[in-house]
C-alpha cells in the first residue's frame, strides 16, 4: 500500500507540474506610469502571483479582473502591443470559485432598506457658480532679458522687461482685463523709430475666455486667426460648433507699436470647430479689408485649417488678395498670395515632419509708403517709362522643409533640411541642412555634436559644433561648445573662417523663477567679438 500511495503521489505531482507549464498568450494593451495592463485576465486563468515572460523579461501579476491583468514595471519599459506568455495552472480559478460558493439570494432578503431617489425627498435649487474666479484675481508672468555685444569697432546693448498678465473683474461673469507690455532700453546709434522704449502688445478689456472672448475692446492681441494686433474691437457669437465674429479698428505701427490713424482694418470671420470628434477639425475663414490715408487698400480672403488625432497633427492655410485695375505692382485682379501645409507625427521620442510654403511679396499702399519699390516687386524697364517700374506679377518664393528625430533615455538625434526656389530679383535655388546629436554619460553628463551647411544667393557656409553639457541637479543645467564656421560670400571676398566658444547656463530657482544666460565669443577674419544674453522668467502663483 505504501508503494502504491507513493506512485499515486508522483503521478499527481507530475500532472500538476505539467499543468503549471501550460502557456497562455498575453498582450500589453496599455502602459501608464510604472504599470502595464495586459489581456486576458482571470477568465484565462491568471491570478495574482502568476509568472509572465514578455520580451524575455520575467514579471509577476499584481492585480487581475475578469478580462485584464496588471504588472509593475521597474527599470524595464514595455510598449502597447508587446506580447508574451503566462504560466497558468488549469483549473486553479475554477477551484477557487468552487470553494467560495455563493450564498442564495434569499439569504440577503430584507437586509437593506428600499432605495429612495434623492429627487423625491429633496428640493434642488439652481445656484449660479459663475467663472469660479474671485474679483481681482491676478495671473501674471514677468520676462526680462538683457543683451550686449562688443567688437573692435562697435558695441550694442539692449534690455527689456515684459509683463504679461490678466485680472478678473467680476465674480459671476467672465469679465477680465489683459495686458502685455514691455519696457525697453537701447544703446546709442540705433534706429530710434524701431526702438521705442514702451511697446504694448496687448491692453484689452474682454468678456469671455482669454483665448476666444465674446467681446474684446482695446489693443487686441489678435483681430482674427490670420491677423495680428488691432486697436479696436472684436465681437463673436457662438452657436454650437459655429462661431461668427466681426472686428474693426486702426492698425498699430508695425515697427514701434504706436497707435497710427493712417491705416484701418475691418472684416469678419467664420469658425467651425468640431472638438468632440476624433480628428478635432477646425476651419476658420476670414474676409477683411483695410484703408490707407482714407483710400481702400487691401482686400483679402484667408483660410486656416487644422486637425489632429493620436500622434498626428495637420495644419494648412491659404490667402487670396484682390487688386484694383492699374495697380502699381502689375498684379492680376485676384491672386493667390500665399499658401502652406504642415504635417507632423510624434510618438515616444520619435518625430517626423514636413512643411510646404508658397509666398508672394506683400503688396499694399501702406507698405509702398514705407518700403523701397524693389521690396514689393521686381523692377524692370518699361516702354515709354522714364524709370524702372514693376513688371508683370511673377515674383514668388516656395520652400519645402523636412525634419526627423529619435530620442531615447541615452541618446538623441535630430535633423532638418530645407530647399527653396526664388523667382524675384534673385532667381535660383537655396538650400540648408542641420543635424545634431546628444549622448548621455550617466545621469549628469552629455556629449553634444552638430553640423550644418547651406547655399543662398549671397553665400555658402559650413559649420560644426562639439560640446559637453552637465546637469548635476534638475534645477541646474550648463553646456559649453566649440563652433568652427566657414563662410564664402559670392561677392568675391574669399572664404572667411570664424571660431566661436558658446557657453549656456540655466538655473530653475523654483517653480516660479527661471534664470538663463548665454555667452558667445568669436575670433577670426581680423575680428574679435563677445555677445552676452541673459534671461529671467518669473511666474508667481495666482
């Protein structure tokens, strides 16, 4: 009998071992932080403690549901779609369920009171919550920068303190004021017209969301999706996914930002935004016109569109302009003055992008009064004309740019290349390219290397870069680089060699205050120059 019992025990143990070795295929369905979620779950025999092997690494099930399971990740990273196997003992889950036999439903009868709906015993009154912001609540960011450069023959310096902020004026209504003001200082010898000591980008009173108000009055941050600053007003009406807006006012001086009554701008915009669907498409159509010294000037129609889903982003735009007959630029009655499209893909440190652009020169009476004629068109002799005038409208410029990159925990490589075709005063092809890489040595040190080159109408150039970066803490980061450059100007001056040392540093003193400094020292071509840029950003908590 003893021998028979021993034999039966061996058979049972051997059968359990064979059963324990039965594999079940598992697949990673999601990764969140240090937890990976798998399928299947308890229905396939997985229980807490079940051993898994995914990508050759052993894991142990931490938690399970009927259809899913989860494992903890330490240093190994998993990705959605990774597959593996689990060592499951057949019948283990069934046996567990059999031991925990459910009680009959009658055993719970009368243990809980009858449910009572809150609406039958409560008198609910609507309470307006407003915008959730208290009157006078301020959101502000302060950015300061100072720049200085000096060489053998000249020196230049500038400084700017910029304040960007908003303050809520009412408790139950979204009424607020926004400002974006910069105080600036410059060294002597600069163009005084463009270097105004006070530059106001925004000073508006608005009702509604900061990025899409129902009404805005003052110096507007933007007049429409395709238009910049405006001293005037914008009103918008929202109905579901549709927005209709109208705007009007005077156009600030583009160089100094001062109010200028010489030019006005007015128009309307139609926006269709489907944020709730998968691709989240948005299309904005803007029609606007302008005047210059009381004369009708620009008449433009522009379209901006965007969509994104998962890891892909798409943007596109186009603009057409109507010109009067006998205009000084020889333009047709209606011309496509610009168009562009961008596609971008980003996922887990990898990215790929393409950008296409087509442009014609900006042409308007306001620009013609401020710029030389050759900036707006190609001048050519005309029969019977005493001087050169704009020829037939044929000036344009097109470019294509591609970018790609890969980033891991140890290394990163990014590259970009561009090619352009010009048809204007200069007719020809220009191109440029840039590649840069990083290699991390441990947790604090990194090596950096890069190269660039290009060809344009005025010169060809090549440059390289070698450097080392050091970040002893998350708050402090610094780098120093050596940059040799070679320029060959088409004017025939011969090649010029430059050698530069670049030092960068950044210190995050807190979550509210960042400090940065960059210094560039350059020698070569009988010149020595030093440039320093310092930046501070302060974002106090509201």
